[in-house]
């Protein structure tokens, strides 16, 4: 290498001294100096991003969450705030901070298809991050910040194209859907090349602690040890306070969880109650007939579940009829066909639905907007017709609707209809703070689904107390579901922390 001394600068200096060339503008120089000084971040403590967000005023707990993830967790964390506290805002702050500091240049956001546009809007409008919604013909080499649905991302050829990318940050919304390590979703995320990773879910445990093991293994493989050791220590039925405390410490190293009561925000109250319902004599007879169908073992073992059929009967006869009809088509023995036919005949002769009547009583008394959650589309249709016969307007909301129809149903509910009747898809990605009555017409197996449902209304922006009505028919499978829900709530609180009330403090006795 040859080093030469240059005197070219002298020529320009002389030209300016003799006024043959203009000096540089001092104002522009100062502006350039200030820009360079601002971009020079000498201290890694504290957030720089809020200074660049004129359209956003983050809440204290959101700022603290972002700081914790960046400074203590090295950008690998589960954001597990209770529903409605702004996990998306926290993730946006973290992404913006890393972009400003130059630590992230390429980022991938994976979300359910129904939430992808919401992510684009928030990143662009609130954070001034130029995120793109992925389309099939996009070249990922030229997409620095991209949002896509995980269902599209895991399929070829998109999967292979994504695997070729080196992402600095991957954000996964509704991450509880990765709880099963045997699914394609889990396998896909596991093989992503990523430096930082954020998993967003208000419900990191839905059924058992092994789900949490697999989630944390996506972030930090080995943080909770190997599977065999973890299972032997933490998933045993007997309680061990020392082990539980140790597990909580490990989890807190990778999880940020804010509860409503810890945010310093004045929240409206949540009033939750279980409404026990008795079947009529005729309904109970049909329920018992359905329960006796367990003797048609060849059909149940092949395609149908007795528990499912019992739950459908506790919902509406229409839901049970669909399953019984399919079941009859699979029957081989004449006596089995006869038994199923007799059950169907008794079922369709019912002229009353005790649970629907109770739902109507609640709606009439509330005299306000109400959301009803049911597990079955057949029950949706029945409830809409039943409420119409009572003079109550309603709209449906389920996973079969495309994005445009979902938005239209939400608008109709807000402006015209009194009731929105939703299946489980209605408990995800829709914010309905203008409503403050929720009827859980059918109880799910998973208590976290109850929290997701309630979180549609009990979230930031809710100005009224929220009333939750959990309907349960006594002396049926729903007694067992209630017991199981309480057990699963206990598992969650043992490892993650206390939950807001989702059932009630009153526990039914069988």
C-alpha cells in the first residue's frame, strides 16, 4: 500500500480566502452536526424510539416492557400481557428501537391472516416503519420489514424463500398457536434464521406446562433443560413449591407479563358469574338417550366423540342433529340404526331450549349490546332465528367470513344490531370496547379461550363495567368442563401468575 501526502485541500482553501468560491453554509453545517450527534447513541440504557414517534404516546408499562426485553432479555422474549394491554405497541417499540440503533435491518412479522392488515396499519401510522404486507410475487431480498400470515409463510414456495433470509428480528403474534411442537407451524418457526425473537400471547399456557416448555425452546433452546428432565420435575401431578418457584424464576427471565391492576390505569370492573341451568325433563331424556349411544362403539371409535355429542346437546338440538345424522350414515347394524333413529326423533320433537331462554333473559335485562360466544355454527344459526322471533336483532361472526365481511359485521353490530353471535374466531383480532356484556353460551375446554373472549371488550378504551355470564347446564358434561377449567386455571397461576376473573369465585359442586 502506497501512502501519499495530498495538498489538494490547499487549492480549495485559497479559492475561498480570495472569495472566488463560496464558503459552506454554517446553518446547514450545524444541522448536519446535530443529526450526526443525535444518531450517535453512546449509552445503551433507556429508549430512544419515543422521541421519533409523534403519533404515539406509549403507556408506562409498555415502555418498561420494551426496556426490559432490550436490556435484560437480549431481544428474546415472550410478551404475555393480559389481553388488551397493548402487546403490539410493545413489539413496535422494540422493533423501532433496534432499527434506530442499527441492530435490525430485516424483520419478519408472522400473524393470523385476520390481523395482518392491523399490523401494517400500526407499524406504518404509529411507528413510521415502512412495513409491507407480503404478496406472492414479492422478492424477499428487497423486503426489509415484511408482515405475512403464518399459514402462507409455512407453505411452499414461500417457506423456502423465507428460509434463505437472515432475519434480525422475528415477531410472532398469537404465539400460543405454536403450543404443539408436532405441528407444521412450530417446525417452520423453529427453522427460521433469527437473531432476536418476540412471541406475543396473553395465554402462554393453555392446558399444561409442557406448552410453555416448547414456546421457550423456540426462543432459547435449553433454557428449561431437556424435555425429559423438565417433564419429570414440573409436569408431575403432585405439587412441589420449591420446584414451582424455580420454574417461575426461569420463566421470568424470558417473559414479560403485565396485569391490568399493575399498570396504574384505572380500569372498569369485571363482573363474572356462572349461571347454572336445569334441563327440562324432555331435554334431560334426550341427553340421556344420547349418552346411551356410547354402546354404538364401532361408530364412536371411528369418527365421533361421545363428549362432542353431549356438548352439542347442551348447546342446541340443531348442533346435535348434524352429528347424529352423520353418525347414522355410518351405522351398520340394524339395531344401531334403530337406536340412533329413535334418538333423532326424540331430539327433533323438543320444542324448548332452556339455555337459549336463559340467554334471552340476560339480553332482555341488559337492554344493551351483547356478544354471545358459541362453539357451533349450527347453534349460531338457531340463536339468530330464536332471537329474531323475540324481536332482537343480531349479526353473525365466524371464521368462514373474509376480512371485508368481518369488518361489515362488526360495523353492523356497532350501529344497528343489539347482539353479535360469534364462534371462537370472534375472540381473536376484533376489538369491541363499545360493548360490555358477554355471554359464554358454550364453555370451551380451555380457560385461556375465555380470557381471549372477554378481552375483546375488557381492554384499553372500555368505559363501562364489563358483565360476563358463563352458562352451564347442571348434571351434564358441562359440570366436568367447569371442574377442568378450574384445574387448568390453577396450572396457569402456579407458573405464570394470577389471572383476572374469567369464571367466578363460585365453583359449582357436582
